């Protein structure tokens, strides 16, 4: 029996780390492939007395449907981390190095014992409203400061990547399964794509948020661009609705997190009228909700058809008659779950 070869990153990653001065002795290094994402290769590296993470963007994402995305998104992710940390210290991992040719970045490793993954906490029913409020407040502060920073346009010159990895696979692809809603979903996509008010993250989700000792740390900013801040808010609030199907016993906690995050975020809105942003978030949310069962990236934990139908009934009704308050979405979902 042939001994199993040790798991190591591909040659491009090894060469880049060597050139950047982060890897001197590959034989003495320890590599661990990190899971949780579909769009990049991510490794924990221990070598020379230090530990760090390396992340390389993939051209073809690791999902069932064919999903191709430009690897240049890696440099936009690096820009988001750096700017977010400038606006709110500690809100993102520190970037240690960036290889723009390889579309690879090296960042600090955050100890999971001190930085709990929010998705895991919610899965296990630990729905802490203060975590949600603080996350909303940090996200809102990042948006607010970026809206006053004209240099963001130098870092994010266009948002074609955002369309390729967010608007098309979520909203537009969902229309293929709901042709009668095509006009509604495509209009949401078009409106979101043309609204460019501040630097947005594009994937604010509990799976990308660590609850650290000094507050939330937001990861995985591959979708970053200048865009509609309502997308970030709606994208995260969507997960509190979906988690009700994953851990039903914590439903009240998830509803509390929804309200707390929305309140924490809206308190920071000063670049436009709060009610205008809330209306965009509320009308977008049903489209994102439906997308997580019928788009290109369905959530892995909603597998029962009866549960999917609950999402469909609630989301479809709200798409046909769009809400302008986030509380309207929450009430509609509560009523659907009570049937």
C-alpha cells in the first residue's frame, strides 16, 4: 500500500508564498486546507514559528451548477479588508501580503477558540441579539465612512464581478425557475446593479463572520465593489429567516437577531434617508430569500420540499407586492411558519 502523500497547496501558491518571503522550508511547513467556501482555495500555514492564512481565488466555483467568476475579485477583497480596517479597526482580518499576479493574498490567522463562527453559533441555537446588533452597527459604520471616502472609486473601478457572482446567480438565475416573476427579479437585479452609493461587501453572512473578543470580524469580501448598501443588509438578514428552518427551536432568537441587526445598522445610516434604504432592503430581501432555494447557490440545510415551499410561498407573495419595511417581511415569514 502506497503511503498517502501529505496534503499541500498547488504549485502556484507555494511559489507565491516563497517569493513573498512567507515560506522558506516547505518540508518543515504544516498545511491545513480550510473549508467553508466555494470560491477559493484557503489554507492555514504554520512555518518558521508563525501561522497565517493564504487564499487564492478560483475561476470555477465549487458548486453543482456551472458558475464562472473572474479571479480579479481577489484584489477587491484585499481592498475591502484594508479599507474596512481603516474605518473600523478590527472589523476585518489584517492583510499581510498580496500577490496580484497570482490573485492570492496572505492574511492573519484568527484563533477559532477566541473567534467563534457565527453560523455555528446560530446552528446550535445560540442566537444572541447583541451579536446581531453589533454586527449591524459595524457594517453600517463601514458603509457610512466609505460613503464619505472618494478614494473608494480608485479601488473598485467597476462592478461587473458583482453581477457575475451575486446578481446573476441569485436573482436572475432564480427567474428561470419562476418565469412569472422574471420581470420582478430582473428589475431588482437592475436596480441593485445601478445603485452605487458606497463600498459594499457583497457576502455578509454568518458563515463569513467571526465573533471575536473585540467584536465581529467580517471575512470573505470577494464580492466587494461600490454598490448598494441595502444589498449587504438584506443579504445577512435573509439568513435569520432561513435559520428558522434549520434550528426551529431558536425561531424567536432568530427573529430577535433580525430586528437587532436591522436596528443596529439603520442607526448608522446618514448617507441617504433611512426610510429609502430600508425600502430597498425590504423589497430586495424576498428575491434573495427565494434565491436560496431556487437559485444557483441554495443553502445546504434547507432540503425538505415542504420547507422549500414555505420559502416559495412567502417570497413569491412579497415579490408580487413589495414591502417597504423590513418588519413586513418578518411578519409575513412568521405567519407562514405558523400555518
